């Protein structure tokens, strides 16, 4: 029997049967599920199971066996107290998360360690809004992890669900309470490929000007320096492979994915790039990215405070999948090398959530987030 973490895969049209196979590994004692689906249709009716289940479409799924993009992946968690919430529209000012009653019950059982796994719409909801809402309605220093739903780079429609209720424009969260702390680590391994440039006009997630020129021109100059001419046909993939980096005191602090180019040369990004910030265009080599993922795993293992890992969950950016390409299996192997034979499951996202250990920022792009689940 598995300790408290089980993974099963199978055909998307047999999602409940896949969940049951995962549950059987825990002798049916399941506290919560994570469901990773390859398409929107799979989650239109949600998932009918007897425990809180948060579900998301992805830009690719994987387990410790490798990529399994055409299958549904189900993670079953045992011996943890859990409650789920679904918010359908983050534009409503009254949006609030609350798990206070469950938290108080968990404390009475000695489950004083908490963590929230969030899955959010990848196209119409800003991940930073989700992180901010969760932070406001959870206790201080409460760890947040998760990712934005994807649709394999089509950027047409994504979906998240909580059990049998789903939404295209909101987020689902699973609040977990445990006797032992979970470990979290993150890393990207990206490097600056240009000199720092000043953002001179931006509003929300729309980046209008860099150095008083349309933002697109910075990409055109960069591509030209590498012998590439950007066209409406090739620039989307090229830009997603070379994200925007936000610098702070000369160091790369955050990556932001460019999602859409407008006719005026402005760019819609996955999260805000503030006016006055110094930015660069990023590049990544496989060696550095794999090394960063392994270090994220090392940090996550340290967060277990000496306990072994029952399993590992990875939230990884679709851009990393594109950059690594055939080397992606090396990243999975690098994470597994830290956790020996612990089972692993994860997905490629349109943005990653990781706020823990006193970190201010919680929304990331082109980052590998590794979450280690302790043995019971």
C-alpha cells in the first residue's frame, strides 16, 4: 500500500475510473484529489468523487514515468484534512476565500501545518489577483502553491473545477492541513540576453512601451541580432521562448510571459510589468534550467525537516517545456534524483504560484515549483 500519495493515469473519458485506481493504492482512504486533464471537454462536468477534488486543464501532463499528454493524471492524497473552494469570477470585489472552520478543526487534531494548492484560469484571470485574494483570507505565512490552467499553447480556452462544478474564468483551491510541514522549492535557470531596458508605459498586464518605443520593437531588435526576422506567424512562439525578465538591483527577480501582440506594438503579458521597472529579454539553456529544477527539489526536500517524501507535485511552465523540448525528461529525472523512488506528478502551466518562507512575490513564469508531500 502507498503511504499517502498515489498517482494513476488513463483515458480522459474514464476519469472516475482513473481516480478509483489511485484511491485503491491508498486502500480507499482518500482525503483529496488533484486532477490534471488534457482538454476542456474532460472537465465540463467536473469530477464525481467522494473527496474534495480540484481539477485543471493543462499544457501538458507528466508523472515519474515521463510525459503523458493524452491521458488524465489523478493524484490521490491521504491522511490530510482538506476543504475546497471555487471562485467563478475574480473581477467581483467581494471575492473571499475562507477555510477558518476547517483550520480550527484541524488544530484540534494536531494538524497545525497548512498549505493551499490553487488552480486558476490561465487566460482571463491574473494570477497575481488570485495570490492576493488567497493571501488576504489565509493566516500569515500560509504557503501557497499551484498553477494556471493551460490548453497546450492554443490560448483559446482553459478550465478549472472543484468536484462537479467548473469554471472558465475563476480559480479552484484546496486548503490542506497536516501534522507535518510540506516542502516547497522553486527555480528557473534563465539568464538575461540583453542589457537592462526601462519600461516607460504600461497599464495592468498591458506593456506598451520600452525605452519610449513600442514594446514589440525591443523583441524585433533582439531577434534581428540573432539573425531572426519576426513576423506575425513566428513571433508568438519566439517571444514565449524569450520571456521578459524584471530586474531589481541588477538581479533577475521575475519572469513574465508575453502572451499577445497588439496592432500598436504593445504586448499583453501573463502578469503586470510595472512602469519604471528595468527589464531584459531572457534566454535559457537546458543545463541551467535542469540544474535549477534540481535545486528546487533540494530546497523542497529540506522543507520536510528530515521526513521522507511520500510523493512530489511539480508545477512547471509551458515555456520551460518548449525551451527544454526533448530534454524535458532530464528535468523530471533531476527532480526524482533528489527524492529517490517517490512517485511524482505534475503539469505544464500558464503561470506558477509559489509564495512561502517570507517571499513577497507569489506569481511566477518560466519557473519550476516543486512541492514535496511528507510521509505520514
